């Protein structure tokens, strides 16, 4: 069996590594000619860290990222609502890592080139279309530099090409643009003094305005590379493709968040010291009835683009790749294998996507804002511990993220193929 992967992001590279571990041949095509370590922060949840560990990348992850020990929620006044242990401290057998998305991308790309081979990781080729036959999928790719077409064929085609997936667009030609949630994200990373214990992720605010921050790397002078995100509701009803990943003036962010200075966290100070701030629309897509059509399927953001609530998108893309590999190992018929993967993964991811539209595990932030907009003397007077636990646990159970489920689940790949 051989596989064509379209898209060289987290999902595609993890899949290439996973297939190689399972002795399944693959060729990966990436549209960007010279992939660079771009982006800002990403959180890898323990289920994803487990999968990358089983791919032999534990040491590289530990060297690259920060092991997150806690997630703390605050209101817009900086008052603590809830603190949750994360990773090993929460009872998982694997840590949670916060790291630079570009560093993760570079780590995966380096490993893929070493294991899968440079000749099988081809960049600067964008999918122009595909055609299925009874026993093969033929793809046509366009060289971004020369404009020449490249044709390749394999047993199956995997679309790992993100929220604007060309593979998904051919499967669902009438779907249109992503769904805009009328929220804007301003994102950046800057070296700063540690806040709290130096290993805690914070989320403060409510549905219409909030801030997220966490350390993603270490600097030589004891400071930490700190990822920060400011999210704000806007009146616009659409976000054009040209609005993605563009630089924005810090004055625009100051105008909305200048007052968000807490005794333990100085957001205006971070904004002031940041040179490049990027603006993103908060978008997702409606769940679809099938990721798979014959010999073609989707993974990662191409399959289930979701709002970045609960730090799930990148982690679930990694799990997709491993689950797909397991399905291919379990069935000699690639069409049956892709159908099994779809049935195993899609219902849960559709649930997570819809949960995230309601703030997912962070829904109690809005409840606290509505019940105590001016702050509180005691959080128990506003929301009970039982209500907080219920909201947080319902999301974890729906996504299969509770420690017992993660720790007890069988390996997604056969032990014989483990590195």
C-alpha cells in the first residue's frame, strides 16, 4: 500500500512519520516552497504527547517545550475562578507541552525528512485536483515556481491541507468559506519575566473579551518566551481570506486591552514590548457527514476545523494521524480502512467542534461575567465547585480526554512498530 499526503503541517507530517513507523510508504506534498518555522504558541495535550512519544519524539518535545503544570481561569478583574492541574500533575502518564508552533513544525519536518526521506517530502507543489479509479487515486499538483504540473498516483489520498483544504473543496464543492464567529484574535510571542509559577497557562475574561497567555520556551537570561492572545468580539459578519495572519498595529490592541493589568500579570506591558502582532479571525466549519469518499479522506483542520478552545486543534490532528495509521494496519482493504477511520473519529470531533462554539470547557467564564460583572468576594458565592466541575468534565468526557480514558486506551499503533 502507498499513500499520498497533501499538506505538510502538523497533521500531514505526523501521518508521514506514523505511516513510516508502520512500514507503509507515503509521499507528502506541501504547497509552500520553503516551509519556515512560523506561528506562535500551541498546546499539546497529553493524548497527543502520548502519540508523539510512541513515535520516538519524547526527548525532542521535552527539550523544545514547557511542561504545563496548571491552567488557571480568572475573571476580567484578575480574580481566580478555578485552577486545574495539567499533564502529569492531573494524573496523565504523559505531560502537556506548550511550545512554539514553528518549533513543533520544524521538529516534525526534520524527523520526517530523516525517516521518510527527502525525496518523499516535496515542497512547492499545490494540489490542483484528483481523480479516483477503481484501484488508485491520481493527483495533479502544480509547481509554484515553474507552473508545471506533476502527476502522481497511490492507493489512497489524505487531505491534511488545513481549513482551506483543496481536497475537502473537491469533496464538498459548495461548502464555501469558513464560518466566522465575529471574534478577532490578536496573537504574539515575546520574551518576558515569568508570571505565577512560570508553568501555568491563564485564561481571563469572558465571551466577548478575554486573554490567554502561557510560556512556550526559555530564554538565556531566565525570562520565558510568552505566548499571548487577546480575543475580542467585533461587529463584522464576514472575514475575507485576505484578513488571515496579517500584522496589526499594537495601538489597536491597546485600545481594547489597556486596562488588563493584574498584580500578577501585566498584559499592557507585554503588548508594549511586542514587535510583531498578528490578527486572525475566529473561524471554524460546520461538521460534515463524511470525511471519506472511497480512497480519499481528511485529517486535522481539513476534516474538523474548530475554534481554538480547550487547546484541541493541533492535538486532535496528531491523534487523527495515528488513528488513521491504525485503521490502515487493521484492514488490507484501503477503502474499508478509511471508512473505519471516519466512523471512529468523526462523531467525537463533530461533538468537540460544536462544544467549542459554546466556549467548551471555558463556558463558566461567561457565567461568572453574567452573575458577577463587578467582581466577587468569594467565587463560591457566584458559582459552585460542582457546577465548575460539571462543565469542565463534560467536555473532557465528550472528547475522550479524561486521564482514565487516555491512560487506559490501547496503543493506536502496533507495538511491533514502536521505536
